[in-house]
C-alpha cells in the first residue's frame, strides 16, 4: 500500500501516483473517512486524471465496505461534488482530484454534511491516522449500496439561476479549459447563453498535453492572453484542473487580479441583494472593501483558506466571499466555491455595463497598486514575523488575524506563513505606485535580511 503521511495537507489530500498514494491507500482513506464520521450516505466524484477512475473506485469500495451508501456521480468538477452533497442532503462526499497539480499527482477533497470541508483541524488528520493503522477489515459489516447519479442537469439549472441569461450580450469570449473539468462542465451551460464562445482545450485529458491547468502561473496564462488578442475577444476565462476556480483576462490581454474580480463580483451580488455582507481575505486590495461599502454592503476581512471562509459565511450569513487566489464562494451554492458562477456573473456584468472589461477595471488600476503575492524562504518564520512587527509597529495598526497585517493611511501589507513550507508570503498595496514599490522593498529587506 502506498500512503505517505505527507499527502495529507491543510485542506486536502495530494500526492504523486502511485508512489505516494495508490488504490490501496485510497481504499484505506475511504474506509477511514467512513469510520471517522459514520455517514449514512455520501457522494463520490472524480476528475479527468488518468489515475482518477481506479482511485475513485477504491474510495467507493472503502466507504461501502463500512456500510455507507454511495451516490457515484462520475466525472465532475469539484464544485459539482459540493453541489451534490448540499442538494441531495448527503452526509458528505469525496472528490478524487489533484486540482491544478501536474499530471503525475492524485488527491482528494473531502467534505462533511453541508459541503463543509474536512481539513487538518476538522478531522483530516484523524482520517490519516486511522488509514495508516487500518488492520483487517474483512467481515462484520453489511456493505452499503452504490448507485449512479447524474447531477449535471440540476447543477446546470442551479448555476445559470445566478444570472439573467437574457441580459447577457453575444460577447466574444475565449474559454481555456486546459484539458480539465471545465471542458465537460461548460458545454451544457454555454448552450443556454448567447455568447460567441471560442472553446480551447475542451477535451478532458489528464495528461495535460497543452499546458498545466494552473492559470496562476504566468507560463500557463500565456496561451489565453495571446488568444484573446488574436481573436479580438471581449474577455478570456481560464479554469484550473478541477474547475472550481476561474481567472479572467480583459479585452487588452491583461490578467485581472483576484482582488479586483472579488470587488466586481461583490458589486454584482449586492445589486441583487442590497446591504448584504461580503467576506474577503486579509491579503486583498482595498478595492474590495471600498466597492462593497460604496454599494451599501458590509465588508468583513477574514483568514485565508476555504475552511475558515465557509464557516464565517455561515456565522454572518454572507451572500458572497472572495479570495485573491481565485476562490469565490456563494451562500446560495451551499456556501461553496464555484468556478462557473463567477464566469457567468462576469459575463452578465460586462453585458449590463456596456463597457469593455478594461474600462470597467480602469478606476481600480489607477487607484490601487498591488505587489501580488511574493514568496520568500526564511530560516525562522516566527522570528522574522516578530522582526516585521517591530519594524512596522510604529507605522500603522497591527493585526494578527492571519500572520501579520499592518494598515497605514495610504498603504497596507499582510505577511503570512505557508502551511507546508518555511516560506513567508507578502502581499502589499499602496495608493501610489512609487510608495508601493518603496514599501515592498522595505518589507522584503526585513524578510530577507
């Protein structure tokens, strides 16, 4: 059995197949998940990776052998697994996926009832410990039933309900599915819309013959940037491997940061539900806060990570939440993240405003100057954070919501440690480009000294 303890991450399971995680390991995880949470009925879906069919079968067998009934939902995007768990009132579910990782990876995203994530601090490490010590599991249990369930029709109805298709103009849009799950999910959605879609790499192929399905990396965005310009498109939308994140390129081929996307989506949601609460992560641009407040909503900063955001959304009944990493969450979608709903909302927003996306973004780009996330390897994470606090302590208000945040009148920064490596991640913004560059260099000098 291949089941390396290090495949259990803060929010999910990810490792190289079959050396770090194989079918026997997947069976042990499915069985241990069932033992840990004692669900009666769960859903299991998978992505298009070459290893995913046998890995999903192993998870299903593990859960069913412990007496759990399984709805097998087949090859789906991760958000479709979240939808199935919420829509069918299930006790949990497993998406067999390695998200945006390279082709040699396998993995899982596990949820409980309500599509709440199972992470390191909510049971995943208990599942790990059970799986690693799983003994003889033969006999003693009546196996659960396994049924196939087609979740596509209800899912398409649900995501399209977030917009008014009649309000969407016949925009020319480049879609880059990166040979991932968006290629399976988007066609039945696009059938309902009047957009002129340029479909790229829609064939699900776990070998990723064109580029890796991680649009956050510039080399993977190069294709869609060039294609938007070549096609004279109104915008481009790229998806990651399991299609629970989407990324936007404007009509000039410029990438749109996740904070600006969060601000635009928040404005769109507040048009539909005035005075609602919107959550954004501590790294985000002031563009989010300012846009939400200008639209009459309530803006709340939060810790980074879907486990924290999904819980906070429930606590404060937030209509929407966004992270700069491209995760966008919707209350009326089981508080789960979706890649398709933001794409639909952006098409509706650009259509309704009657402006080019670059024009809509111009006020943000002229006012808010962002560094983006800058990673630095450090010898002592705690010591470096303390040095940052001492250095910047007199310059602004300090917060410890997630790492260290410093807020001054015309700039702010957040530095937070990586969950998995001795890295510090800096995000900084100023209301002037020169000031942003000066403060960025000042912060990096402390971090890298």
